[in-house]
C-alpha cells in the first residue's frame, strides 16, 4: 500500500467525542425515569391540592343519585342510597317485598323526576344528620318541592333517611 504523501488524501481516523459529551450520553437512559418521576409528582400535587367537595355538595350528590335511581326504578341502586331504617320502611309498605323489588315494581311514591330537577337552596347539617326543608328544595319554576328530606351520614356517605 502506498504511503500518503503530498497531494494524496488521507483517510480520517476515528473521531473521539469531547470529554464533556460522555456524561450527557450516559444520562440519556435515566431521562425517561426522571420524566416519569416528575409526572408522578405533578399528579400527586394535583390530587392533594384539589378541593374536597363540601358537605352540601355531597348531600346534593346523594339526593340526585337517589332521584335518578328512583326515576329509573333501579331498586338496588335507590335502596343503596337509603338508610337501613328507610329501606325497612319501604319494604313494609307492601309487607311481602323487599326494598329493591318494591321500588322496581311501584316506584318510591314521589315524583322522582321533579326531585331530580329540583335545586337545593339550603341544607341544615347537625353532626351526622342533615335536613332539607321543602322550601329549600326548589323546582325549576321556583316553587318548593312538596316534601323535604332528612339524611344521615354513614361513614363518608350520605343516605336518605326519610321524606319529611
């Protein structure tokens, strides 16, 4: 093989990266883990900083859930939003059927669609009991619902205890 001399091109040798490039190259595998860690931290901060629903919001959610289940005659769901004593009272209306079957067969004895459309203007909470007076349960036209509601808190959930 002829030796390179003047006028002949030399083949370039292997290039070496500057010393600064090596730590950056070594960091690339850790970047996805760092991004995942950052995403987890952002998600946790969002969950922790999110406002908790107020008692009135949770009560309204229970009333709306009950009204929808009663309107659709989903007995198990509607009875699940009643206190045990209220379930017994519903079942006692027929004497032979349980709460869920009674609601599926006969409804709840209220205008569930009107209850679902009603706006709760005020709730009185005392300990683990809450009441919504009929004049605080307003129809879309502004008139009061024909009955009020009493609720009880069981654990973190509110249940319908009775129609007042």
